[in-house]
């Protein structure tokens, strides 16, 4: 018993001396842990770890508020109570960092990057939250945001499908868990007035409503889908399991290019768009290549939406292509979209008329 007390006292002294360094250390620790342990979004072990983070965060929120409101008399629990906000910060940091990794793969350089920016901002801000994590309103607001963000991709991974129904399910599950936390806090008389209860519920429902607005305005990336590759080609053939992508030989200073831009065509020739989209194992989803032409007078105009079914599980993504004929010269783009209109990725390119007197050499990129 003496040895245990001595160890606790030493830990307290270390905590007091190095307190100011602990928040960034816990922040970096949570991020690095996820960076090195997370593999892919449909890995059951990774998702169970994140679910464990959520459950542990909920328990810590209850524990912190029981200590603050002096509802706990157990001396062992009280001795370690200064560490609870730091541990909660570690779990929040781990969840935020994993979401940054997962949502980054699904976000494109469009308005879906807004949600990724929110995640990155919260990940950074989490470093300075140690003292503020005693605030019950902040705890529950962050918990609601994190649980909703988790179930957005976890439900499709489990059910092998995605769409509005899985998003609504994710929202209802996350809200139910947060409301359960509020109920427990209410039963322990921590939310002991009607005003406190109304304020807490208002904050939680505001977060819930905010995420719904972001989703239905197509700002949240379509996780768990992610675009692995996209390109514009003069021709596409297939040999066995390998797609042969024929593109114009780029200048030497653009050696990294693996597709045609600009693409030179004769009247009536086809222009191909190839994409590879990662989806979780066994998840099936209809994907569309939405072709647009940029009119100098009217801006971007839809030129057709061509769909095909994808089946998840392939590391380099499910491969598919569409093509258009009768394309006029100018600026074009292809949006890779879900059936609901959520943007998976985009490519922009220029079309030019081929000079019949000039031979354009083609290269072949093999996509396995």
C-alpha cells in the first residue's frame, strides 16, 4: 500500500512539473497512434478500436462530471481524476486524426474540402482543450460530432450499402448514444435544473442539425468511397485484368502526367474518362461520370450523366470508364458522383481539334 501511495505521489509531482507539455504530447500521441495503426476504412479491427475510443470518451465524460460535482467519494478514482481530461483529449485526438485520414481520401478540391477543413481545425484545436474539457457543453458537442462522423462511414461498412438511409441511421444512432449520456448525467443530478437540460439538448441538436445540413448540401465527402485514380484518354482497351490507357505523350517537363490534357481529337472521335474508386468489401454502389462543358456565356453545362455499378473490396479501386462522342473544343470536366449527387472526385481538361497533318504520338499506361 505504501509503495502504491509513493508511486501516486511521484506521478502527481511529474504531472505538476510537466503539465504544460502534456496536452501537445497527448495530441501528437493520439495522432501518431492512428497514423501507424489504421489501415483501411473497412478494416473491422480499426473500426472497433475507434468504437472503443467513442465508448471510452462517453465513460470519461460521465466520470469527469461526477468528480467535478463531487458525486464520487472513492479515493482511488479521485487520485487519478486530474488525468481524466488528458485521457479524454487523447481519445478525441485519436478520433479526429483517424477521421482526417479517412475523410481526406474521400474529399476532393471542391466544397467537400470544407468538412475536411473543419476536421483538421478541430484536430488542432483539440491540443488546447485540456482545461476546457471540464466544460460539459463542449464535451457533449464534440462527442455528438465525433459519434455522428464515425457512424457515417461505419454503418455503410457494416451494411454493405450507402445512401440517404444509411446516413439517417448514422445520425439517429449517434444522437441516441448522446441522449443516453445526457440521461445518465441527469439521473446523477449533474444536469439538475430545467435550464441546464434545455441548454445541453439545444447544443447537441444544433450539432446534429448542422451535420445534416452539411450532408444534404453535399459538403460532407461520400465516405467510405474514395477516388484512387482518374484520367482522360484517347482510347481504352483491356488485356486480361489490365486496362491499357492510351494517352498523348506529354512534354518532357510534364513527365508525371498519365493522361491526355489537352486532348486532341478529330470530329466524331471518342473521348474516354477512366476512374478507379475504392469501396469497402462487398459494398455495391451505382456511380456516375457526369460530363460538363464550360460555355463562355453560360458557365458549366451538363453534357450527360453515365452510370455504372461498382463492387468494393479491391485495394486499387473498382475500375470503370465512360466515353463521349461529338465533343466540341473547349474546357471540359467530368465529375465522379454517387446516385445521390455526392461528389467523389473531379477532373478538368481541355479539348482541341487535331491537326490532320500532324501526328500525335501516344503512350500506354497500364492500370492493374
